[in-house]
C-alpha cells in the first residue's frame, strides 16, 4: 500500500507514541501484572487516535480504513494485546456511529474519543461462539425498561474502569434464530453485573472476562439500532474485521453498513 504524506506522518506519530508509552519493558510489566494500559489509553486519546475513525459530524477526524490500519499496525507491533484495548473501543464506537440515534451518538461518542469512557464487545457465550444466532442471554420488559439475565464469555476489556459493555442478547425469545436479538449498553459496574477474569495465555493486560448478568436493569435509551435489530448491528460491526475491511480500504470507516 502506497502511503500519502499525511499517512506517513500518521504512521510516524503512532510509532513514536508507542515507543514512548509502550516500550518492551512496559509491555512485559503490563502483561505479567495483568494491568490495563490506562496511561497508553490516555495517550491515544490525547493524540486523537481514538477519534481517528469517527465521522467529523460526531466530532471525529473522519479517517479512512487505511488510516486505521496504519495505526493498528503500529500498536500491534508493540503488542497485539494492546491493540485489542484500542480496537475494542473503536469497533464498538463505530457501531454506535453507524446504528445509534443522534442522541446516542452525542451521549457516548465524544466521551469515547476523549478516553473518558471505554467499550467492550460482549457477543460470545458458552454455547454461542461462531454461531452468534444461538445467543441465550435475554432481556424481558420491566415497566419502561428491561431486565437482563444470562452469561457471556470472552469479553475482552470488560474489567477496565468506566467501561460500557456492548451486549448482544435476545429480546424476543419466540422469534426464529437470528431475529429477536438486540444490542444493549450496560455499565460494567451496574447492579447485577459480575465479572470473572479468565486466566489466559495471552491478552493479559487488556483482560478477557466471563460476564454474569442477574436482573440487570436498563432503559430503552440503551438499545442501539432499534429493538430486535441486533443481528444487523453485529454484522455491520464484524464486516470491518472481515472482507469489507480489505475491499473498501480507501473508504471512510463509519460509512454505511
Ligand atoms: C482471546 C480471546 C478474546 C476474545 N474476545 C472476545 C470479545 O471481546 N467479545 C466476544 O464477544 N467474543 C470474544 N471472543 C470469542 C471469539 O469471538 C470466539 O472464540 C469465536 O467466535 C469462536 O467461538 P468459540 O470459541 O465458541 O468456538 P466454536 O464456535 O465452538 O468453534 C470451534 C471450532 O469449530 C469451528 N467451527 C465452528 N462452526 C463451524 C462451522 N459451521 N463449520 C466449520 N467449522 C466450524 C471453528 O472454526 C473452530 O475451529 C474472544 C476469544 C478469544 C480466544
């Protein structure tokens, strides 16, 4: 891929930032002591890297997929574990940029880009890995809101401070398979949320968690993309990790989907 002058400058800045904030001894310490990279996350926010992929109308920098790829490569060179601390936030936020209402975009995206808020994707379950449609965690109507019950697995970054879990769950248990799923945002310290850190061989700084949800309450403002539209949200988010990422590498990240 031939880089523009701006992209060469972006690459250089990201490389210098990672050398300064995540040299090998720091990466080793974060890994050995299972510490979330808070300082590095702050540095990403201050350098505008968390805002890079977001549309300008949401306060982002309107970067392309190629720009995101350049930064991702520099972070991953230091540590693929640290890349997930970066990407978990960006991928969840892009779902909100694509599928959220104007009010939801205003509520969450500026804080995410400023590094004041983190996000973690919570799709997988003990019985729903590749087969996302098999999700059993569910929410039922309770007055003006919803009660969530179930168990999630492999939620990377779920234990960091100020993290909103982006939880895929069933809101219509009668609907067939991929229908009846919704995406809801839940604080990781909300009443009824219990996190258990998994003992992993890798990704030990960002951390990967089991998430247990017992009668967790949320209101309608936490549903992203509309009720029972979770499958569309999941697919629009996963596309950027798959074929569209390559086909549209010169396109804007948050476009369509
Ligand atoms: C380190 C780590 C971090 C993760 N972080 C997150 C996260 O942040 N959020 C989240 O939601 N999930 C996360 N995951 C979960 C990850 O997305 C799942 O592991 C993945 O979806 C696979 O699911 P599974 O592990 O249940 O394996 P399974 O789906 O049970 O698959 C097991 C094997 O069977 C194969 N297989 C499955 N179905 C088929 C089929 N139809 N045809 C042929 N082969 C098939 C698979 O390729 C695989 O080799 C993480 C996983 C790991 C290991």
